[in-house]
C-alpha cells in the first residue's frame, strides 16, 4: 500500500488531498507494475507475510 | 478486482470486502447489524442486489492463486505525512486491531464523565468521556516499551438488549492497535480487568460486547523495497498505528 498525504483525516467532510500528491503515489504504483513485467523476482505470489511485527 | 467495506464503519467486521471475496468470512457475520440503521448485512446485500449465499457457503469469489499481489493507493488517515511535509509513503505493515464494543449505563438519565462533560446527547463528540475514564485509570500508561494505541471511535446513545426504563445506555467503542500480537493480548486482558474498577468508581454498569479482531500483517519486503526506490523522498510507515482518526457519526453519514 502507498499512503498519500491527506489533511484532516478520513471519513471527514474536510479531508483534502492534492492531485500533485496523488500523482506521486500513482507514479510509484505504475512504476512497480512496470517492474513486475521486467523482474523475474516477482514471479509468484507476494501476499503470504503475516505475523507479529 | 474491486472490493469495498474493508473498514468497519458500517458493519463491525474486519476486512469485509476481501474476506468475502476469498471465502474467509464466518457466515454468522450475515446477521451483524449495520451501525446506523440496524439492518443486517444479509438484508443490506440483498437490498443492493448482491447474493449473500457465497458468504453463507464460505465460497471463494476470487482465486488467490491467480493473484500476484494486491496494490493499493490510499489516503493517509492521520497527520504524519502532513507533519513531515511528505507527499506519499510506503506502508510497512497493518497494525493489528481490536474493536471493543461495549454498552454502559448509569442509574441516572445520562452517563456522567469525571470531568463533568456531558455525554449521550453529543454523539459526534470526537473524544468521548469514556476515553477520559480509561485514560484516567492508567490503562494507557503501562508497558511503554511497546507501542500501542487506544482510540475512542464511537460514543452514542443506543438501544440495548438489556435496556431498562430507568437506564439510558450508551454504546462505546474502544479501538486498540499495535504491530505486536503480544501487546494486543496484554492490553486486551488489562482492559477486561479494569472494567469492574471503573464501574465501581464511576457508578456505571458496563456490558462488554464481542471484539472484532484482525492480526498484524507485514507487507512483502520485496514490494516495499521497490516502492521505496520509486519515491524521490522515500519514507515508510505502518498503517493504523494510532494515526487513524475515529469515524464520527456525522462524517460516517457522508460515506457512501
């Protein structure tokens, strides 16, 4: 998950996110999708890590 | 894939959307009432044109073997990124969560807080007097070596199964978060122990309800490392580690 800066919390009528900040997060997300296509290290599932942090 | 209702604002069920998609929900959850109108999950699903049968049969609607990873862009619900002047962060882990739903009543018409702050009539109050009671009891001063957070997520007048003519019940939710399962267990046990002392000190009766629990989940290290490399100002933080603000009835009414 990628967090994007947001003022005044969530589920809040005053919550506010700038599109510039959204773009930073979206670019990281799309960058990772490109890595998925190019790096064999990501073959297989990546969702099995659960435990006491 | 498209899921919703991962948060428990409407139904006191952890990860309702993904749990339903992967056939992991207890079918008993279909009877859980929606927080604002009391309608069951089953009735709500039917009303919205969805079939509750897969939940009843614990049937998967999505096969995890065909999914490599789940990626999500999400607004931060707390103030950390604003305070640090950062546009985005990589989430390292989801904190474990336990929501303790309780009902409390005094013999008078309204619950009294130790500070004299009235409750019951002010359901949108972001920090309830009950939070003050728990804090004053010393519950959140223990074991500073481990990080954990306690939030009062709801405090509102309610109908209760044990309602009596001379008592006015208040629904009260404590939300506990930590990355440590051990800390979660220790604090939950202390919470239960303190109930009797608080009841006596403030002359209230407290019925403990069921908790909704979800374990801590550490994000995949390979995904985290790659995402960090894609940020100009890389920063990692845990989700739900005390920065999630409580959802007030006022704001919940605006959520679709």
